[in-house]
C-alpha cells in the first residue's frame, strides 16, 4: 500500500489517528501493519493511535490476522511505542506475559521485554 491509500483507508481525515477496524477490514499481513503504523507516525501530530477523547484506552483499534492467529493493538498505544515496534520490524514477534501474568502480549524486542507504551496482544 502506498501512503495515499493508507491515509484514505486507515487514517482519520485529519491524519492524527488510525480508524477503528472491524472484522471486514482486518489486516492480513505484517507488512500492511508496518506500513500503516509508519505513515501514521509520520503524518500524525497526536501521541496515541486512537482518539482517546472518544474511545477507551484499551479499546481494540487495529485487528490483524496472520494465518490462524489473531492480534489486536489498543487505542492507547503511543508514538514512542510504535516507533520502537517499527525499529524492531526485522525481529520475530514473541508472546510474553502481560502485566496481569497472562501470556498474550506481543513484543518484537530481542530481549523479550515488553515495548513501553505499545499495547499489542494475541487473542487466545
């Protein structure tokens, strides 16, 4: 996808947030996810991917299906976390424990630590 397609299909009119996704527009590749996050981080002047004035912090915003696995990214994921996730894009995704001890949080850090301010989870 090019920048114009991403802006028109996935970003709000002002370019500051990513539009909430439904089942019908679930992403099917890591490449599309990385492209959307990259262009949001370039275009947006906001610090979170979702508009927290109209949605909850932990509301599922981005939906991704890779093979038989489903993932989601919450609206309160921030530009700081997105940039770290993007900087590690060559690394494998790993499932680690979330803050409640449930093994469903996604990281792509080599040290298997969570990415601060980035809230991506695998549905289990």
